[in-house]
């Protein structure tokens, strides 16, 4: 933990994209550890949004507004709903609804429209309310005719392993894989979709393996049809591979004509999912483990899985790991 915090203090926070991306990733890992220790119920995506908002707040300190002024569930909800520049949205929301307490968000669920309803869904799910209360408030939105309401409620309820959300989550694995999909606010949906395999992997139901594998094949086929690779789709494939590895499905790549680098990354994420399942550890991005922690124990364990499950030599396994380091 201290090693991460020291690294966090030394990383640049300028406009360079790669430097900022590294800072966010390490910050995200540090904050997730803090959340775990303090018992906060912040999701991975919410923590990442929180840190991005914090970074933007620090870059605008002349405004005198610190993100720490708000409860964690407010930061998470606005970050998940709106992305980066959330302070303006918070001020607009308070001007319209008067408060940021849970009672206000419950009222927004009933009376609000559009993005404000989505915001209320995220706020309710991230406020550490009793499961029964979250269930009662959000389950009706699983049947909503508005796609965003359905996606947001399924994602939030899925993190609570609410059974009624499971069929919707399965549908969302492949919903919208058409060229027309990109005419919508596709980035928001793809960001949600990216974390559904994590939810389904940790669900603990091996009957989900076929739908996860089908989704992996579908997104790869879609990528070939449009002859373009989007970063969100690559991350989605990595998360699907992780989930399949979590269930020990090492044959999931059969029938996929992946290029060498993509095949190496898929095998590596399968191996990482398997390791995390067998050790019972919380999810961590491979980037964090291999690049930031440089954990030799994890590295050796990954090599052993690659050798035993995929028949790679030690040298081939090292090449596979190197692909992740330079991705």
C-alpha cells in the first residue's frame, strides 16, 4: 500500500495522455485499497470516476471547490452518469432539486426524467443502503423501455447479485452489436458493458460460461466486420477472457482466429481470471499487477498457468507477459 502511495505522488499529472492514464490507474488501485480497508462500498468503475473527478478538481483548485465536500455516493453517481466535469452538474442538480440526500434521489426516481433518472439509479445503488431497499427501488427499471435505465439498473443490481437482474445482464453482453449502435451514445453503454463480465464471473454460476464465450466470439466477429478495433472492445474482450478464466474455461478461444498479440493477451487474461478464482482475491487489472506492482509471485504463477493450461514453453510465456507490458 505504501509503495503505491509513494508511486502515486511521483507520477506526472499533466496533459500527456499516457501519463494521465497511468496516474489514474495507480490512483484507482490505491483508492480501491483504501475503500476495502474502510469498508466503503465503492465499485471499481465508481472509484475510477471518483479519482478522475478528484484529479480534475485539483487542476481547478482556483475555484475553491474540493470534491471531498460531497458524500462518496454523490461523487460516484455523478461520475458514472456524466463522466468527468461533474461539479457543474452537481450545482445544476442542487439548484433544481434542492439537496443531495438519499430522500431527494428517491424523489428523482419517481419524478425525474432522462439523465436525472440514471443519476438517481447510480446514487441509490452506491449509497450503502439495505439490499431490500435498493431492490425495491431499482427492480422496476429492469423492465424500462428506456435503454439507459435498463442498463444502469441491471449493472447496479448485478453488483448486489440480484437474481432478477441476471437475465438482463446476459442480454446486455451482446445487445447493440450492430453498425447502427455507434450512432447512439455508444461510449456510455460500452463503458457499462465492459464491467458486466466481472459481475458475471464473480456470480459463481458455471452455467454462464456459454453466454460469456458466445459474447467473446461475437465481439471479435463484429470487430472483423467493421475492420476496426476500438479500445473499449479490446478491454471488453479482455474482461470476457478474465471471466471465462475465472470459471476455468481454458478452451474458450477455440475457433477464434486471433492474431498473435491478441491471442497472447486473451490467454493471459484467462490465466489471470483462473488465478484470482483459485486464490479468492479481489479483481485487480493486470496492468496494476504486472506494471505497477511488478509482483514476481504473480508473474511466476501466470507463467505456470500458461505452461500447464496452454502448453506454452517458459520462453513463450515470457513473450506473452511482455505483450501485456507493452500493450
